[in-house]
């Protein structure tokens, strides 16, 4: 098996908009090692992160973070260790356009 360490995806979504930051490619499995969420703004805000198996329609059971507060000019770094299969999707959402999301991990050819 071949493993590639990489930046899986990055996004700076518009306010209150769900954005798919990463979809596992066909014939791959992925281990998401870390997530970094940055609030670049001057006011506190909230964010959401969901993992949607096989690209399922987003539902309550998919959220890893929901309405999580992040102070102005702050960063949250989460060590995750999530395992994902082909077509699984990571979706992010923020209360303002001042948030950035970065996802890191390894893709494995299966």
C-alpha cells in the first residue's frame, strides 16, 4: 500500500455556509490526523465540523463540533485520528467569513 502525507483540504467559507473541505477519492482510504480552525476576525464566533459517510445528506449524527465557540484572533488545533473511506466527506461551517479550516492527514491506496 502506498501512503501520501498531505494537506487534505483548506477552506475559508462564507458566513453560515456549509462547505465540503475534503472528499476521500475513489480507491483511497484516509486517516485525518489533525484539524486547525482559525478565527481571523475581531469578534468571537462559532463553527461546525461534520463527517458524512459516503457523502450522506448532513444530519445531527455527523457532527464532530457543533456551535463550538472560538475567540477572536484564536486558533483551535485538534488531533483527530479519523479513518475515512472513499467518498466520505468533511464539511465545515462558520458563523462568519473570518474562519479558516485546514485538514491534514494521509491518503492510502487501497
